[in-house]
C-alpha cells in the first residue's frame, strides 16, 4: 500500500515533467525560467516575470509576517498572563481556517481599496526611491498581495515559534533572571538564541507556503504580462499565471504552463525540505536522544505547522 | 598575577578555620584548604566585601499553601551559612525569597522583610532586577547558556549593564575567582556547554561572580556533581567568603560541616535552630536538631 | 580596603539604569503591539464577512442554483445551492478515498515499517507531498485523468485531486497520534498471544481514535476550502447534479468565479458563499477540537 503511494508520487513527477518538456525544449530550462518575456499570444514563454513576481510577493510576506508572528509567539509564551495563553493561541490559529479564496475576496474588496490612499501617499512621498515610489497605485497590486500572504503565513510561523519557545528549559531562563536581567533581557539572552533554528525553520515553511499560494495571489496580484514595475502596481506569479491562463491555453502555451507548475513544485520542494531540516533539528536539540522521541517531537511540531497551514 | 599550577591541594590547616569538630572519618579531616596567600594570588586582592542578610518574619506561599512559616534569621557578612533540613522543609523556597526568585513562579508570593544590610529588598521602591544583581544565585543543576561561549557566559551579566570597563579583565578575574581560569584560558571561545559537570558549575559561579554581588545563594550546588568536583567547589566556597556572604542549601550534612561557619536547621517551614556549625552538630539544643543530624530521619 | 555596605552606596548599587528599564518597556510594548497587530486581520475578516455575507443569506440563497447570469442586472442571479451540494459531494468522496488510505499507511508506518529504510522513504515522500502547491495537484490530475483519458471535467476527478491533498495531512496526524499510544499497551496485548493485526484493530486504533478523528476533520476542513485543485478537474457548472461523473460546482470555485464579476449582486452572492464556506470550516474545526478534548492521549 505504501509502495503504491510511492509509485504514484514518482509517476506524478514524471508525468509533469513530460508535459512540460515542449516548453523547455523551446528555450531550454534556464531560458524558460530566466527570460523576461511572457507573451503567450505571441508564442513567447520566458517565465522571468512570473518567477520574479512570485519571489517578490513571497519576500514581502516574509518581511512583514515573520516578525509579527515571532512577536506574537513571544508574547504568548513569555509575557501573557497564563489565562490568556490558550485564547491567544486559538485566535492566531483561526487565521489558518480561512480558505485562500476568502482571503482573496476580502483582500480585493476590503483591504485594497482601504489601503489605496495610504499606498499612493507613500508612492508620492518616496517617488525618488526606485521600485517603491513614483507610480500609480492599481487595485490589484503587488503590495496588497504580499500583505495578505503575510497574514496567511502568520499561523504557521507563529505555531512553530511557539512550540520551540515552549521547550526552552526554565533552567536557562532562571539563570538569566538570577543575574539580574529584565524580562526582555531574559528573552533576548536565554530564549531567542535557543530557538533560533526552530524559528528559521518556521519562517521557511511560511516561505514555502507563500510561494505555492495560488488563489489569493491570483485575485490580488493582477494579471499583467510585464515584469512588475513598481510595488504598488500589478504583477504576476507562477501559480497565478497557471490559474488565469490554463483554461484557454493550447499547445505550447499549455506546456509552458506545465513548466511553470514544475518550477513552482521544485521551488517549494527545496524550501520545504530545507525548512524541515531546521525544524527537526530544533526538535532534536531539545529532547533526550531516543529515536522515537525526537522523530515524534519534530513530527509534532510539523503537525502543528500543518494544522496551522490550513488551506 | 602569577598563575598557579593545576589542582592545589595544600594540607596545612588554615589558622582561621574552626577546630576539628568530631567528624566521623579521617578522609573528612584531610580537607584541602587553600591558605590566604594562595587565595589572593588566584583571585586578586579583595576589593569588595559581602554584606549581611537578615530575614524578618519571612513567609512564602504557593497560592494558598504556606511553605515557609515565619522565619527570623541572620546571615552574617562574609560568612558561609548552611541551611539543612529534610526534603520539603522549605529551605530552597526560603532561599529563593532572598533574591526574589520565588515570585517568578505563577501564584507564588512572599511576606515579611529581607534586609540586605539596611535595605529591605522587598521595599516597593527597590527594583527587583537590581536585587538579583546584588544577590546572586547558583542553581542545583549547572546551567550555562548553551548557545554562548565560555567568555560570553561569564560576560552575560556584565553586558546587561553595558558599563564601559574592560570586559576581558573582569571575565578573567571572575574565572580566577571561580578557580576555572587555568583550565579554560586557552579556550574561552568554546561553547560553555562543552565542559564537564564540575567545570560547568564553576562556570556558573564565575558568571555570578562577574557582576560582583554582595551575597551568593547556592541551592544544593553539588548535588549533580561527582565527589571530586564537589570538593573543588567546597574549596572554592571557602575562598569566596572573603568577598561575598554565602548561603548554601544542602541536604548533605557532611558538606555543611565542612564548609559552613554557621548552620541553620529547618523543619516543616520553620527555623528550628541556628548556631555555629560545630555546636549544631555536636551539642544542638533542640532535640529535633539532634535527631536530624544523627540521622534518625530525613 | 574593604567596602562597607554604607546605605547610600548600597542604594547606588541597587539602582537600575533608566535606559535599561526603558528598553525593557519599549521591547515589551512593541511585542504586545505586534501581537495585537496579528489579531486585527482576524477581527476585520470576521466582521466584514458577517457584514457583507449575512445580507445575502436567505432561504432562496440556499435553495436555488446560480443561474449563470453574471452580467445582466435585470435577471436574477440565483443562489448557491449547487455549490454547497457540490462541495459536500466532492469532499465526501475525497474523504472516502483519503481517510482509509491515509490511516492504513500511517498504521503501516508505525506498526510495521517503523524506522526501516523503506518506511523512511515513505515518510520522506509524504513530507514532499505536504509541500506541493495545491494547483499542482490539479494539474497532475488534469494530465492523468482529463487529457490522459480524453474525457472531460468531472466531480470525481476533483475528488481525487483533493484526496491527494488530504493524504499527507491524514497520514502525518494519524502517525503522530499512533506514536502516542504507549508501547506498553501493545506489548501487554502481544504478550497475551494476540496476533499483531488484532492488537492494532482492538487496542491501538480505539485508543487512538479521538485523536485521529481530530486530524481527519482538520484535513476535511482544509480540503473543503481549496479552490485551485478543482479548477481544472471538476470544473464548474451551475446546475445541481449528483452525478460525480460530470462537471460539478463547488463553493470555493463559485466564489472564485463570482469575484471577477462587475455586477454588485453577484459579488454580494460571493460574500454570502464565503460566509457559508467559512462557517462550514469553522464548524468542522470546532468539532475537531471538541473531540480532541475527549482523547485519552496527548
């Protein structure tokens, strides 16, 4: 039975690659990924705008989301009154229960219009800064997509950070307090350094999620074929292009989209594998060296992440 | 400062120590003690002396449960006082009230006064963070910060106040004071967690010493260590009392007999008897004390 | 020179620099601020969903199919009946596939494969599967079942895509729960001479059941909310159909299609559908939490 699953997965990969081959053969793998010319109607399939778009929105999501998530985790485990701990945890995790299409809906009809004024203000004030300033704010735009993605990865990053922080032995915290450290100093010297690899792992899982996110990004990022020119303008992403164009694509266009899917898959694979290394290592560092223990502890943390990953 | 060789075991009895007090075995009589001159060589001249601590009506609670039930006790400056008593009698709790660590436990609180010289550390105008700098603590299980090097561990407390002084010099002085300098001088940047148990505990002592406290509280500091490491630390305690007042909680009566000037016996949250160590062990006034030290219970 | 604990000097020692205090306060304030920031989106989403969605709810809403008219203001647009039913049917089938399969694999991993080479391989691939973007699942099923067989979109194909998505979640959570069943329980049953499969069926599974149900419900909740895998497999349609072999509507796809409409009433319908979907998912989550509380493990 398990062998069946294995076979299935391998088949999956093979088939995907097979379908994508025509597009790759047109310009070579690197040509596909790195040439800046996505123009299906003209038969050109350089996916760079898509790749860049994916990376920018994901980077935005990380920059905005990770600090907030880690701060929330710190508050929940170290600073909040005990009674508030469970409610706070539940509330943050609830963000994961919202399906991505609803995030898209909410983003485009509520958030984007609300933020438009502020975004225009920033673009005008900072018009001398390349990429950020000096453009017109469009309604589906790159920044809002990144912001909503940040909200979507909050639960994962926060859950893992919280799990790791909860395992800091109170010994170390007491040692810091015993030296006459303030609460924040104690967190700074005894908690955070201990949790470093776990938090990094959590952030990377969040990154993986952000890269692969399809529907919310599709709705929020627009559908341009140009490379994104400014932060508050339209953009595109690998997943969004597939969602938008697949329905009517034929021939080379279609295999180009498969190729995009392949690139997406490989990207998320890399990021997620790396992330798991970090998280499991964090689990290992904190539990006694018994095989069952740290596999299940790492697995427990990953499960917490999955629960928080939602849709 | 001339560096001394490794493990100094000078067996000439120091004239300052109390006379032989009816210890049981010969091995205990051969206590390795370092002479005053050697002390100064190792740790530098004494620039800073300890202070007295006086508990007045100290009570400690966990929620509604009263664990320490009204204690009046004085720890004289620059002396080593041992607290002995059966498990659960509240000795650790009481000691943790002195540097206000007790209140870190959710639902725990303390009442009464703890006078550090002439100041009540529980006074609302005093910052608890400062109290812990003046009254240091060494815990039962050695707990150096795992992500920090040896140097950073010792410097951790110093960096908090970011005083400009020379960190290296202070770290070295603290490590010498803890008797660890020779062993680690060439590997200060290695992780603190890579040392042996006894070395780790001395690292923790160095860490506490670095901030130059007036008092050091030790909560069963040797219970996780092997006998040789234990003796090293006891030797250290004897040196350190010239600079700090030391309060040591121990369940090992022989240890109390070896290191402490005075000993206090606690039972069920109350102070039963306190006095010079030899007296407590040979001619205690309270029958319960006598029962405990002769091993009838506990 | 020995420093006497003169009170003013001691007070000086016991002072904490105001900048340290300030830094502590600022840090804690920032952390609290960020936490509140993290909670704001949830509040806003719930508020807006309720505000815009409740307005669309009516009995008609739930009992009529969408008419497919998204453009003309004068004609009616219908409700979301086919979407709701479609979601229920597709997800039910997906669960029927993924749950038994997933639990079986998990049981095999924990009870038979354990840490063997093959088991590690399987675990690795399950991990890989967890990270696959949802749209890629849709693409895969598309290649295999739509193009490959030359047929069209169908509800069951969407189910299979969703099942692939649910599989790793079910396997992982089941595995964690099964690992929590104490080894002693299994051993005592085996020692009584019971064959392995019976130990699993009679003892391990029942103990693990509540935990597994929780994991399963969460996987179902997740699948219910997915759009991308369905776009190119089940497609979308307007009519209610119970034929899983043909095009089938679903809530997420319906919402997705409605989002781009210029007509306000259609957009409002999207809000109503969104509220319905979120309510469904929350219900499943709540159920999962309630059941997990009854679990005897963890």
